C-alpha cells in the first residue's frame, strides 16, 4: 500500500513537471479546468433553481393553509 502511494506521488510530481515545462499542455489543462468549472456552476445553478421552485411552492401552500 505504501508503494502505491509513493508511486502516485511520484507520478503526480512528474506530471506536474511535464505540464509546467510544456506550454500546450498547460493551456490544455487550464481550458479543461475552465470547462469543468462552467459545468459545475451550471449544475449548481439548476439545483438551486429546483430548490427555489420546490421551496416556493411549499411556502405558498403553507401561506394558503394559514390564511384559511
């Protein structure tokens, strides 16, 4: 198990060095990070809208019940 973690750390370090020294790879990594962030933000926005719709309908139903 220790060898696996050591290999993973060495692999990440080697990958970071390769990316740091290659401009095309660096730009590719930045582009992919931006795309991932946009997708995550869109997903979060849709979930928040769903929560607002569900919460809003519950609040309106509760206010209608209290008005009676």
